[in-house]
């Protein structure tokens, strides 16, 4: 036995969900307004969730940039200080007199303080070992005694 109505009288065109019946019973203007309101509601929901997601991503990006600036900038400063120290060794070798040597030696002391500060900043922010940073520290620790021996053994004029 079939549950589908077989006679035309049994099949009512108005049977269906109550919301659909409400929609069919109203004028065209009401129907269009309802469709527009539903679309506006859906777009508002979608774009609202998108905006919330964008705000979260922006704040996470700002946090990552702050951490990056706290670590990468001092790393760059330390590397620049290392290169500048190597340059100062060359300047010291070419110094024409003791006055020029004293200026270069003072620049070396100032540069060492800058590099030490940058190393302390990076070490304070790092939570796990970084191979490149460990390599830099090892190279710096090897360079300092060599530089100091070179400075002391330099020509006195």
C-alpha cells in the first residue's frame, strides 16, 4: 500500500513545511524582502566571521613580529659587531701612530660592549638552541682571544 495520495483532492498544493506555506501565502514584495533579509543575514554572518578571523590573524602576526624583533634585530646587531670588530683589527694594523691605535682600541672596547649586549638580548629570548646562533657564539668566543693577541702584538709606533 502506498502512502502517496492517489487522488487529486488528496494532494494539496499547500502541503509542506510551515515556513514554505507562509512564504507562498504572502505578496511578492514580502517575498522579495524576505529573500533580501536572508541574504543580508547570511552575508553579515560570513563577513563577520571573516572579520573576526582577520583580527585574530593580525594580532598573532603582531605577536610574531614582536618576538622576531626581539630576537632577529639583536642577532643582526651582533653579526654587524663581529664584522666591525674584524674591520677594527685591520684598522689597528694600519694605524700610523699610537694616537690612532688608541682610537681604534677604544672603538674595539665600545664594539665589544655592543656585541655583548646583543648576545645577552638574544640569549634572553631564545628558549631552544639554534644551531646558527650557537655557531656565531663559538666563532665569537674563538675570535676574541685571537683579536686580543693580535692587538697586543701589533706594531708600536
